[in-house]
C-alpha cells in the first residue's frame, strides 16, 4: 500500500473522531462562547462555515484514492499533519466546552500552526491544483479569526480587563486590523481568492454581533479594503488566463 493511501486511511479515522466530538458538543460550544461576550464575537450564522469546511476536507481525503501520481505527491508533502490537525480540533472542542479556556487557547494556536504549515507545503508544491489548497485556505481563514476570538473569550471570562496596558477595545481594533492585513497580504502574495472571502464572512458576522459601533466601522472598512484587493487579484488572474 502506497504512502498516500496509508495516510488517507489514518486521515479518515481521525476525521471521523473529530466530527463525532464536534457535533456532539456543538451546542455547548455556543453556550460557552455566549457567556460574557467579547467585542469580537461572530454571530451564530457564521459557524455554518464549519459544514462547508468539513465537506471539503472529506472530499480532499477521498481524492487520494482516485488521484494521479502528481496529486498524491501533494498529499505526501503534508504527511501526517492533517490527522494531527483533526485531533487538535477534537481536543479544542473538549477543552473549550469544559471551559478550560487557557488550554483551549493554546490548542487553537497549535491548530493554527498546523494549518499554516500545511498551507505553505501545498502552496509551494509545483503539482498542487486549485482544490488541493481550497479546503485549507477556507479552514485557515476561519481559524485565523476563531483564534483571535478565543483569546478574547479567555480574557473576558477570566476578568482580565487590560493586557500590556491596553483595554479590550484597543486590542479588538488592533486584532481586526491585523486580520485584515493578513487577508490582504495572503491574497496578494499567494494569489489566494478563498482566504480573503472567509475573512470577509467572519467580519460580516462580527459586524452583526458586536455591540460597539466603532468595531462595526472597523469591520466595514476592513471588508471594503479586502474586497478591493480580492477583485484586483481576480482581475489579474483573468488577464493571465486570457493571454
């Protein structure tokens, strides 16, 4: 049995474990997140993106069994990391629903690191096609915002009013701007048109949920800038294809 096939079997097993843990605890995650909400908290509808991410990841795994040699090479480049990611995802669910918020913050950043490494390995592969990166672009975009939100939930629910001399409002603005800058940078550098749309989706959900008018203004401005860069890259890609 080839390496890619063996990896795919492990991925399927860990994927199923992740799905069971996620869907058995989905309501509890919402209950914890809604206690003493921070200024940065996506509205409930935003979490429907998990369904899309999981479907795409499952298709990505199944493609191993029908893909050609070049695509299997992409799968071998990411190695066991998807399974590690899936297990971290399940561990995060347990930690967050048990309100081990500091632990959940550590886990979600480990989750983020695995996504960044996989994203870079796929992107830097000469054999990678659009769908090889698609699930991880979407997954990385969502976890970028989710990790920020997780930090704020941890601070608010542990009654930490300031950090490094800055209050929640200041940090909220800083992190939203950093998130927007990441979206712009990844769109321009990697020519990724999926990641920025996920950030836009997240910011729209934050706009809908936050009680702060100022945070709403920041999200609107960020969305406009991200979409402008997105359209620029889409236009550049269209020109390259027409040549």
